[in-house]
């Protein structure tokens, strides 16, 4: 099912709409983002340690100027500092278009006094810094054209700059029948069991509230739509490239092979890890049977996990 945007009569282009909705959404999510996304701290630190080791190997024996692009609460910058320390950083610039998210980043990085915080995209270039390292974490899927966005940074990146790209969704998971079959089987069992628990009622009640609902109202009040859109549509637009069985749009979705082809001559893919063979469900928390089945899929289809982390380098 493709996004039914036109029924609510948007007054701006899809690209502008997605950018504006992300700001409205994350404004209300900022203060509780890390609390409501605990999977970040379960899954990602180990992957980021590996990415950072590879990044340091590709860029040895020098202090690096770091750009945390779409920094959010500063997770990626914290991983670099925690694994290599302040002495490995020349300049650290954290950019996010949402001021509330940038405030959270400033709070979490308060021990690193030399960080520079930027909320205007054009202000990055005005700093006059050439960056050796680009960090993004869970950023690309919020941008309608991520290739163009990354390409626009070329002028402020060094010749052999490294890009650590963390935790992005992969459409390949949805295109693999065996991955979907196992995922559907687990969802069927989970749905049946949910009806036995009164807690499921409160989960459903909570799902209609929160940032999506607030962003929908604000978007309507600000004239981005002529008719009030549902919160489900807002959530799909905010997570623009996150697809589901119910919402498969050929214009959306991220595929590492497609990205590699698009970046040919501009970036070289040096390392890739795909994971999450149970979609949004964190595998270590699943019953043993389902963990075992997910591991089997990972061995059989190493490129088709629901999420990816990758390391890229500009050609030498």
C-alpha cells in the first residue's frame, strides 16, 4: 500500500513535507528518545566498536575532524569518544535541524567541551573545517533522497574521508520470502498470545498518542495539509524509507546494493553488517526457538537482515 498523501491535500512537495514533519515529530520525541529506543543501546554499541576500529585503520595516526550529521541525541559521537577518547578528535561538529534534539546532544556530550553545535545546514560549511570523518546513525531513512544529501557534503569532506553509517533499514529483508515467512510465523504467534494479556490494551491505547499525533495536529495548523492527516501517515512519512508488509512503495526503501551503485566513484563500501532477522523484534529477547531460526537465516542470507551498518571511504 503506497502512502495516501493526496487525500489530505499537502501544500508542499513530499521532500519538504518529510523534512518539516521530522522536525515537528522529533521536537516532541527529543526528551524521551533514548528512553523509548532502548534497542539502540542493546544492539549498536558492539557494532559501532567494530565500525570505529575499521575507521581508525583506514585513517590511522592522526587527529580527525568529525561531523556527526543528524546527530540526534549524540549517540554516534559518544561512541567515537568512548572508544578512542578526546585526544583522537581535532574538531567535533554536531548538526541536527531539530533544536530540541541538538539540546539533548549538548547535554549528553557536556563532558566534551570543544564540541560545536549547529542547527542550520548552511552553517556547517561556514565553519571552514575539512572533515576526515562523517558519522550518521539512523539518519538516511528520514531523508527522501539520502544519496543527494550525502553527495552535498562532498565540499566539506577530506579527500580520503571515512563515513561510518549506522543502523539503517534494509528493504532486502522484505524482498526475501524466507525472511518474511519466519517473521510472519512469529507475528502470528505473538498476536495470539497478546490477546491473553490485558497489557496489550494499554499498548494499543498508548500507540494512538505521542509524537505522531502531535506532529499531525501541528502540521495541519501550520498549513502543511489542508485536512488533518492520521498519525499513522505521519509516522510513515517521518520514517520515510522504513517499509512494512502493509506499506510497500517502490519509490522508497534502502538497499545497500542500490546505494553502492549510486555512490560508485564517490564512495567505496569497505565493510557491511546486516542484522535483525526478526524485523523490529530484538533477537536476544526472543524465545530460543525463534533465536535459532533467525541465526539460520543470517547464515543463509548474510545481506538480507532488516538493518545495516556500513563503513565507506572516499576513493584514494
